[in-house]
C-alpha cells in the first residue's frame, strides 16, 4: 500500500491539510479539478480561492471564537493564516484579505513544497485503498457527490443546507418562555420537556408576519439553483403564501400550556430545540430563512422571550454539499465504513473559510500521524479546534444536523463564572485563556509524538 497522502480538493481545507502533512514529512498529492472542471462560484484555477466575501471575520482571540481559531491556526504554523496575514487589508477588528494575491501565494507555496505534487484532475469515486482526504467543499462535483451518496445513503448527504437560527440558551427570557414537548410526548421527563416554547398573542403574531414580509432578503447566487423548495421552505416564503400558514406550520400553538399564563391560549407558539449535547444552544424549529442578517435579528427579537437573544448563528439556505458527520465520521473524521478515507472542510458540516481550513489542519495532521504509525488524538473540546471537531463528529444532534460556525456555545462551560450578558466578557476571556493553554499542550504533545 502506498504511503502517499492523496488530498482531493485544493480549497481552504485541502490546501491546509496538504501543508500540514507535507511539513510532517509525508508525500502529498493534491487532486484539484479546477480549472479543467469549474464550479459556479470559483473564478480561477488557483488553490485556496475565496469564493465570495474576502473576510476571515473577527481577529480578536480574547473575546471571539473565530479570532481564537485564527490564533490556534497561527500557533500551528497554518498556511492559510500565514498567507492571510501577509495579504491583510485594513478592516478594523476583522481580518480582511486581498483575495487574488492570497490565492496566488497559497498556490505558489504548495507548488514549491518539495513534498507536494499538484494534479489537476477531477476525482469521481471513493478509492478502496491508500490514504485519502476528501475536502471537496460545498460545491463538490456532481460525479463525486453521487459516489459519496452511494456510499453514505441518500439521507446522509445533503446538497442544500437549511439553517435555522441558533440562540444561546442563557440569553432567553425564561420568565416568558417555558419547556414542554407538544402533548407532553416522551418516555422521560427530559423528552417531555425537550422544547422551549415562546408564546404569541394575536397582535404579536400579526406584527411578526408584517415584519417578516417587509424584511430584506438575500437572493441565491447566479447558478445556485433553488432546488430547496421540497420540504424546507424559508419562513418568509411560507408567510407570503398566506398570513395563517405559519400558524398551521412551525408556529402552531396546539398541545402546549403556558405555565406563566395557564388560562390564556396562545395564538401562535415558536418552538426551539436543543442543538448540542451541552444544552448551551437552541435552534428555532423550522425557521430556515433567507432574510438578511440585520433584518433577521430585528425580526426574531420580536418573539416573546427572545427580546434579548444572542445568536450563535443566523439562518440561511445555500447550495452546500455536506455529510451527516455525527453518524458517518469517527472522532478522527474518518469515514466509519472506509477508514482509509477522511473528510475535511465544509463538507464535514462546518461553515466558513476559517472553520474549513481549521478542519483541514486537523485532518492533515491526523492523516500524517496514521501514515507515520503514530495516531494523533483529536484536541480537547476546550480548544476552538477541539470544540468544532467534537461538535461535528458527535456533539451535534444527528437528526437535525446542519452546518455550524465556531462559537462559544460549543465549548464546555468554565465553572464558577457569572452567566448572562453581564458576565460575558469575563466568561469569553476564561474560555480563550483555557483554550490557548490546552492548544499549546496538544501541539507540544502531538509534535513529540511525530518527532
Ligand atoms: C456561493 C458561495 C459563497 C460563499 N461565501 C462565503 C463567504 O463569504 N465566507 C465564508 O467564510 N465562506 C463562504 N462560503 C463557504 C465557503 O465555500 C467555505 O467557507 C470554504 O471555501 C470551504 O472550504 P473547503 O476547502 O471545504 O471547500 P472549497 O474552498 O470550496 O474547496 C473545495 C475544492 O474542491 C474542488 N473539488 C470539488 N470537487 C472535486 C472533485 N471531484 N475532484 C477534485 N476537486 C474537486 C473544488 O474545485 C474546490 O477547489 C461560500 C460558499 C459558496 C458556495
């Protein structure tokens, strides 16, 4: 069996994975289909091309989870972060990048690496042997998508996401909301109280529908066909079909009694469901939307109980090929049914340039560890890297799995700190201090293993 590491896809994740493995002494072949086969979003044949915005988001490693991810990747000599820093543009606290020189530099550094070969070929099947990382992203080619689907089953590979907004539990006003499953269904108390309910009276409902209809919406990108219409309509489209549609759909008020006002029948109820094992995140059930982010926060904060909601992520619907990773991948991002194959990047159900590169960094190191005969354990979930990989490979609910950005709701709480908005600054600093220390520890440990 060959000891070469084959990486399919030279985007954010594949480029970073190749860099990490090559620096550990492994021979790497990157198989990138562009420019021979194109996607609707990429414009060049360069590796590491940014397909839309040129922002890596916040660079604050003390108070922001994505800034922390930047920090961890820099500490691990990440190619994507080194190159982003080299081509940084002024953008206040954010890390904006001059996209063309960025992708040219990523391409040149990979091309010049003595352990890396680049092959411009589309890969259309899942190989039986050898070491492979598939990092083919949200726009995985059709032929490969079909091959993956044949392996995983149709239920476990999605071609569109339908992201409902996710709220931090500690920002919800529980003097207005309550926990109850519809008709108290469930065997255990936990199941009977699995949903968080926010009631609306008639006036609140009518005002909410008006705001939904008036809100600014985003359009699909050119070429991004709207095949989402079966089964996951955006809430605003439901509202356009009739003012009562939502009251008969995700906002139906039946089977629920508000303990704060047991004699008042709600006109509509918005339900939220736990989104992670830690219970720190709740998604608004059935609320996938194409409202613009600013409009979303405004409209969603009209929901009683969510007036002060903090959002771990806002909703969206995009063309996005992604796996049901919690069921398909092991803790090392290997396909359980074929452990010679790893997945990395956005196809694993993380979202964003930075998160995708981060999962590439881990996959590259772990695959190299396997080839060297020194398996590398995933980082602890107290780090940003560890929190993300833990979420996608097990922490998330497989039944409702949708792509996730890094956020502090994925981290195990630091005990003894004040909850709510007031304590947020100290809490975030405690998360990031703990993460940095644990990430340094993991790097030292795995460098030692690989030496
Ligand atoms: C239209 C659109 C807009 C987006 N806007 C943003 C944004 O503004 N900010 C943000 O953070 N994220 C955005 N994203 C998400 C973004 O794509 C990811 O954050 C990031 O690029 C994912 O990295 P990746 O390495 O997983 O995939 P990619 O960067 O897409 O890399 C995958 C690579 O695999 C190649 N490939 C696919 N199939 C095959 C095959 N069969 N054989 C060989 N090569 C193959 C592709 O050509 C591509 O180069 C957007 C996505 C889309 C589709």
